[in-house]
C-alpha cells in the first residue's frame, strides 16, 4: 500500500486543480481511501469564514476532466478543521486513469485543503 498527499493550492492564475495520482502504464491500482482536510485551525479567529469547497474526479485515460462526466463529488463545502473521507468502496483504476481534486481557498483566502490518496497496486 502507498499514499500520495499534497496541499490543494493555486497552481497559478487561480487554477486549483491537482492530479493526485495517475496510474502508470501496465499497472492497475485500487484506491483504498481518499481524505481531504480543511487545515484551517477551527479554534483560530473566525473559523466560520474558512469553509472551503472542492470537487473530486476519477478521470479515465480515454477521457478528460469534466464537471458533468467525471465528477464524483461536486462543490462539497468543508468547514475549518473538518475532514471528508471516501472509503466505503474500492475504486479500481487502470493505466492512464487519474484521481483529480479541484478546490479553492476559503472566502478569506486563508483556508487550505490537504488531500491524501491511499492505493494498492493490484497488477
């Protein structure tokens, strides 16, 4: 089992989309869980202003990122200090398939999201 994690931050020009994981050629991965955390301290000043939204996509190798086709979570609001967990089913991805997360900052611009994907090589 392995994990990848990253902070979902502006990639430049307001682009917050991150490709968390792309399955290499001749491989298949089972996604065991995905965790997305709003890392703003809920005991800090005005945590009610630090809610962040995110989208989660599973994009096939033969397709492209699309809010109307590949989205499995759309514009989910995550309050300061809270964590979203996707772990009830295993998702099997083949070569070239990817897990992508898109999420912006909170209204104040200080809230941040951190994403962790746990997977197992089933090749």
